[in-house]
C-alpha cells in the first residue's frame, strides 16, 4: 500500500503512540523492514512529535524546565533533546 501511495503521489502519514525512537530512526527501521526508500520523517507522527512545536514555536519552552518521563531515562532524554 505504501508503494502504491508513493507511486501515485498520494500524501500519507504514519501515526504511532510509540515514542521510544527518534523519527529518523523509525524511518530507517521501517524502510529497511519493508524494503522501501521513500519514507521521510515527514511521514511519521509519534507520541512526542507534536511537542517539537511547543519547544521551538513562537512561545517556545526551549529555556524552561520540562519533565520527561519514560522507562529508559537516557533514551528519553536523548529523544527529547533532539
């Protein structure tokens, strides 16, 4: 189906509530598993993706204290920083 959408220039996004990977890592993993080469980070919305606008938007939280939680502290911190 993804190949069909790409071939016919039909826009699509993939949604997941998973937040354990950066979008770029998710693109690389899924592209390899499905043997496709056209996915980009613009195709993915993960649980943490919308927060990018909160941090870097017009009233950004970039210089504020933000609590990030998850089962793997180091991984969560890395994803949040990126």
